[in-house]
C-alpha cells in the first residue's frame, strides 16, 4: 500500500522522495511512515548520492496524519512506536546528504514536522503551513516542538503551536521557517537547481559542513569548535580539496570523487 503513496527515484547523484497519494492530500499513516523508513534505508546504503529532495505530486505537500488512522492510535501504540516514529522523522538530519523540502499547498502537522527535519526548505506561494495538533488534544510530538523552536525561536513556535495559527508562504519565509520563497511554477526547478549545485561541490566538505552546523545548533561552543578542528584536519587530507584548489587556479570545472 505504501508504495502507491510514496516513492523513490534516483537521477545521478540526486535522490527524490515523492509523496504521491492518489487522494491528493498525501496523508500520513503507519504504512506511509514505514515506506519512508524503507526509502531512508535505501538512501543510507547508496554512497553515490549527494543530495536528496523531499517533494510531492499533486497540489499539496502533506496535510498531515490521516484522521482515520489517528482514531486507531492508543496509548499502547504510542509506547511501542513513538521511538521509531521520532527516529524516522529525525533521520534526515543524520544523512550525510543535505535534504531539501519542496513545499506547496497544505503542509500541516506531521507533514510540516517532516519538512522541519530537512536541511533546506523551499516554499511556493499559496502554501499553507500549520501545526494543528493541539486542536486534537495532542502536541507536535514527531520532533515538531523541538525543531520548530530551534528554527524560529520560542515566541514564533508558541504562536504556531499554542494558537494553532495557519500561516502562508510569505510569513513562513519571513520568520525563517523556510529559506526560499518561489512562485509555484518555479518550485520543482528551484529544488533541482539547489540539489545539482550541492552535488557539484566536494561531498566531504558538504557533509562536514552540514554536521558542523548541526553540532553548533545542538551543542555548546567548545564542542562546535572541536568539531571544526576535526573536520578541517580531515578535509585538508582529501583529494577533493586538492582538486578544488587546482581547478580554481587552472580555471576549469572540478571533478570530485569523494576521496
């Protein structure tokens, strides 16, 4: 069932995960999350990939959890599955590849929480973003309260979570929830452009750059500086660093081999 609602395609160094629910809202349920976890496993095993795009077919990114599925969830399910769910929703941050979310239409609840776990977010004009879980007597427990707060600050996070406000694309861009604001017809092209740009840069520098920012966001200054030292020592010993410098001096396009 999940295979008809989410799929993985690869084109060179770029992997694309697409929500493709025939119903159009790209609702999340257990099957979809299991399908996403399997796709994440496949990406993790492919050392050739350098960038990942998370997007959707149809008009909407994801309208969140299917309420029909929500009706079946009880305390036992939460106790048994919550670690797995949070792990799946967090895993994009562990990837060496940057993950780009291409957001359009509804991006609500669990859909927004997945977007929050990505490294870069592009939002198309006309999109609507919200974390409405409080309306259902719940909280944004798939890393939403944590990641949203780190991204936009406690005040904006509380406004979205406690007041269940729905914001448009321009507001999402203004408060720093999304890094790029584009017209709907430009969304796919912008995501592909960013993925290709990242894929053409030295892979080791990209992954250490991503992880370095993550360490800085999660840890203290001393830990971040120590990580910078470690990544610098590693990068200075790579063939890709030599290729980057030589190509710049020789005024040619570099060819990186992740070595």
